[in-house]
C-alpha cells in the first residue's frame, strides 16, 4: 500500500523532469534562463565535492536551529503565562499587531541595530517563527478538555498537576502542529536574510551564483532548499502522527 502511494506521488515529479529534459534537449528555452537537468546535476555534484554546498547548508541549518529553539522557548513560556496570568490578556493586542508585521520589512532595522552578523538573522527567525508557534501553544492550552480539568479540580489537583497531567497532554497536538508550521517559516526567513546580508548559507550561495550568471547553481540551490524543507516537514509530520494520532499532521502546510 505504501509503495503504491509513493509511486503515485512520484508520477508528477517524473513527468515534470521528463518535460524539463525534453524541452532543454529541444532548446525550447535558453540554457541561461533554465539550464538542463544535466547542467544542474553537474553544478550540484561540483559544489558537493568541493564542500562549498555542505558548508553553506550547515550554516543555514545552524541558524535555523538556534533561531527556532529560541522562538519555541519564548512561545511556550508566553503561551503558558497567557493562561496562568490574567494580566497577559492586556497584551494580546500587541501580539496581534506584531503578528501582522512582515519580518522581512524589519531587515533594515535589524541590520541597523544588530549589524550583518548572526544576531540579526537569529532575531529575524525568531520574529518569523514565534507567532505561529505561540498561537498554537495558546490554543492548545486554552482548549484543554474542560471536563477533565473539572475532574482534576474535584480530585484536588494542584495547578502543576492540572498542567502536567491534563492540560499539557491535551495541548501536545497543537504544539507539534505549531512547530511544524514554524519550522517552515524559519527556512523562509533565513533564506531571505542570507540573500540580503550574509557571507555564507544557502541564500548567500544562490545570490552569489546569480551575480556570477550561474543559473545552474541557482537551480541546484533551490532544489536543495526544497529538499531540506521537505525532509524537515516530513520528520515533524511523522512525529505528530506518532505522538498525537488524529492531530491532522499530514494536512498542515
């Protein structure tokens, strides 16, 4: 059954690859505009052998890991505070305001405040990732099973017991879905930031290739970003399906 599903998913990519190869062979377009699959593969293999691709990939992965970790810690902490502290409700409008500000519009200010080093990129990832994770964490805690909470109070559970035994297990599906959405935002943010101000990373690699008129490297970089993002998303989807069956992990995106 799984093999059949996998085969069906490969049909469209295979057809697109065949069309791409056929169009390149027939010279329907300039190789400068869209290089052939063979050119892209040679560029990918050359960058891999030289270590340049691995270095840029590691730089982006490291930045995403740091920014995402900070963002999750903040989102979880503030999401928890929002249900235990009444005062947190007064700051909801500030969260809503900031949530609608595109993080990329803040890049000039971030560079001005933090320079073009790692801090500005980390802050950008946090800004891009925090809100979807926070909204999911908050929703998970707020929508915890009211009947179970009432039973817990009747049994004399403390606040910590209510949280650890009822509220947190109920919130796990929403938290994981928020993490899945957030990691996608992290990759979008860091690639954009690296294309504006960086000396390493996949975004920098693509911009450098574009300036050198190496469209084969640009396409190879795009494929690497897509592949890494797909694998990361698939890993989180598998975690959601395993930890919280029925949470809808396969439908997010």
